[in-house]
C-alpha cells in the first residue's frame, strides 16, 4: 500500500504565547485520534507552531482506509425462526433492512446478526470531513468571533493549507478556503508562499524566514542567548517559562544585547529583574561572581538588519520602567518598613475577618505556637518580628506598581532597615512556594512564617463556609495546602495538626457553630491533598490509604515519612508473610474490639502466653523506634509477631464459650493490632 504525507496548516493572527503549548498538544492528539477513528493507518504525527500558525504533518498515511466488518444485532432466535427452523418475517425483514441474504445471518448468543463487509474508501475522499472535524474540535481557554461568523477560534484565521502529498484537500470555514498557499514571515517574507507538497513544508517555510519546528526554534533561541552572553562577558539567566514564552512570540529569532545605565544598579536586583523579565520578556545577565550586570538580552522576531535601532528601542522601553522603579523606591525609603505597617489598617483581608494589620497580629501569635510545637531551631524573636512586618510592603509604591514583588521587596526593605538577615529572609520566604515546582523556604524562620500565613488563610476561609468545591477555589486554598505539605515534607517539620488548627481558629474574629466539625473538615482537606501528592509521586494507592488510616495520625510531615517507610518495608522478604498473619488478627478483631488489660491467669494454652510475651517484648523494643520515627525499623521489628500469631490461631478458638476467656483473647488480639498498626493500618494493603 502506498503511503503519503498529510499536511494541515491553520494560519491566524498572533495567538497568545501562553496558550500555544496546550493548543499544539491537543492538535497533535486530535489529528491522531481522528485518523484512527476513520481507520486510516499512519506512522507518526508531528506538530509545528509559531505565533501565526499551527500545523501537523502526518507521515505514512495509507492511500485508503482499512476494510471493516460491521455486525448488527437482530431479533432473538426464538423470534427469528419458527419451530421447523424456517426464517420468520421478523428475520426476513431484518435481513432485508441490513442488505444481506437471510441465509447469511449469523447465530450467536441467542440472537441473529447481520455481518457486512465494508471496503475501505480512498483516504483523499475522507480527509475533507476529517480535517473539518479537527478544526471544529479544538478547544481554547478563550475564543474570538469576528465579522458575522458563528464559528469562534482562538484568533481570526486567515489561510489554510491542506495537502496530501501534492494534492489539495478542500476545507472551508468562515469564508477561508484551503489551498497550497501559506504566508511567510510578516516582515521578511510578507507574501503568499506556495507549498509544493506536504513533505516540503518545513524547508519551504524556513526559506521564507519562518522556523516552524518548535523544538528547533527553542534551542536556537537558547544557543543564541548563551553565546551572546558569553561574548558580552557574562551569563544569562534563562528561566524555562520565559524561554517557552519567547519561543512562541517569534517566528525567526535573533538575539540582541541591550544596556542600562549603571545608576539603576543601586536598586535591589529584584526591582531591576522584574521589569526586565516579567514585563518586557528580557533575559537578565550576571557576571562570574553572580552580580547583576547593566545588560540584558532580548530576542527579536526578525533578522540581523538594523539591530542597533531595535536595541535602542528596547533600551528606551526598559529605561522608562526602571525610572518608575527608582521613583517608587526612593519614595518608599522615606519611611521604614515598620512605619509602612501602619498603612495595613486600610488594606482589607477578607470580609468579616479584619484587615491586614490584624492578620500580622494573628501571624505573630501563630508563629509563637508553631515555634514551640515544631521544636525547630528557630530564632523566636526573629520569627515574631518577621510576622509583624510580613505584610508591610503591600502598601509600598514598589509593590503597588510591581505586584510580583510582594514579600521580595519586604525582604529588601528589612535588610536596608537593619532588621537582621533572619527577619529579612523569613519575610522573603513567606509566600513560598508560589506555584507548583517553585522553590521552598530554606530557613526555619521562613518555614514557620510560610506555614502560619497559609494556615491562617485556609482556616479563615473555611470558617466563612467558603471551602473549595469542585473546580471553584477562588482563594487558591488547594495550592496553599499543597505548599504547606511540601514545606513540612522538605524541612521535616512536625507538629500536632489539630492543636495548631484550633489555635489558628481561636485567633480569628469569628464565632463557629461547630468547632470540632470545622477542624475535621480542614484536616480532611489536608489529607486529600497529601493523598494526591503521594499518588503523583508513584506511591501505591493502598500504601497511601493505609498510612492515612493510621490510628491517631495527626502530623502532616509524618504522612510522607510513613509512606516511604511502608513502601520500603513491602519490598522486604518477610513483609508478605507478616501482613498475612496480621490480616488474620484484623479479620477476627475488627468487629470484636475489646479494650481491656490482658489477664495472663486466663490463658489456657501455651500459644496464648507465647503471643502475649512476644507482644510485650516487641512493644518495649519498638517504643524508642516509634518515638524517633524510625518507622522502617518498627515495621521490621513487628515481623517477630508473625509466627506467634499464626501459632495462636492454630492452637486456640478465639470465640470460646467462656465469655471471660473469649474477651481475654480478643483483648490480646487488640493489643497485637495496636502494635502492628502504629505506622499504618495494614488491613488496607492489597497483597498479591
């Protein structure tokens, strides 16, 4: 069978850079899915994308779809045939409707079936409908409508190219008809370009100053930036997010280096980098000592012509932003950070929950609780001071103008006010992590303040009855809960969750109808987030369930320690046999719990005494392991109970006629259960 290449390019006005990775991924998946649904074999689908186009190239496309057999279910055999085996009118009518002879009906499962062989159609005849379906199946975060057309798209589309090798495929939408003519670079090749055939697409576009291969364009940009930075005597800070964004802002990249006046370097680095990177999409440069240089690198959408003019224009734009930064910085420095704090009286926190000044007062109290509860080596006075000053930068001109700098400017102003390194670092770390994969606080002072800030936000919002539901999470509580979990796991920060939640709630100016229920809701909220985190890390689902079901678990960091320990334990040689033995204990005791001391005088068999002595011995030996959170060693120590447990069940009938003997044996099993389930509820494990 002959194979062909299929090209489908949709040309548009400039699409938002942040949308493009998701759009191209969906485009690729749709192309493969729709071809497969149409039974058209192909080998690969590659996508291309620039700010003005999205395209896919399917290689190894078969010239015709695969043949198929269609099976249609008819009446039951009792209805289809009479007692003599002759076809009834029902069978005849069904066969006629399906276009088959009655004698060709197939009998199975108590019914008759009509089986029709359908010969595959030519691919080129099917493609117009397939490509139209792909076009109309694309989803975007936001769509636009233009003119009087009903069909919306991410941006108005201007042209389409649809080719099977060199044959044009007719597709039409919003009065735009497909052909073989695309458009090159908006400035360097602003004319119609003829694509001779699908395989020549990438080369033809590159000849017209459009680098359609996303990976190639991204790596070209990276290399240009790195090489230019070296030539300028420094190193560029290339963040993956910014590189990805710039990749979808240009079609033909050329890196260039701009300069700023040395006078701006008196600003904190963050006040220079933020306008560069976040506002202008420039890459800052640092010297070999890590000091910010008065230079930046940006990427032009075009060639090397007139680079001096382009560079000058970029410098002027950045200079205006930096002049603003200087003005706000100098104005802010007329008052200390502590003096700015008074302005927080005018900044609301949440409706009914006071202002940001009140929040800093709560944070001070909660941080004191956390310092004592965690036992971390932290400067309590530094944490207290950081809590009071944590939100003061919200009323500064710098943060008002550059909102991304909240916390960061607070840190810089604290240093300038000689508040101390620990105070400043904690202020700078309070919002960490700001997003998935973001860096975490590295100081204990920062960890405590960051946890306190997020706990206050979560409990405050829950107290107002505004817990996240479904996809609704306007206060980003899920992100903040995940932030706390990442912090405690990374820093091995342990504290009693419910007690700290109760203290958090106590500090809030609210009256809660059922405090215990609210604390349960918040604790469950954290448990669900922890479960998702562990599953995302590849931890077995039954291990996660077992850990979260552990009796008395009230420590967020402990969840991760226990999960790691249990996962490691399950790989040991004795684990399977031990858990099988402990499951026997669970099966008989789960509905027969007896909370009472074991009376050795009631033992009637040596196996009872042996199990009792084994439990006492293991409990005494493992107590220090539990206290030190050496859970892997604790689980291994419990292996010593497997043999006595099995011997016990082989020797005695637990449910004895004598009530006292029965209850004593159940009390013994309950003692075993408590011992083996200290790390996790092992009954939740699914053993193969």
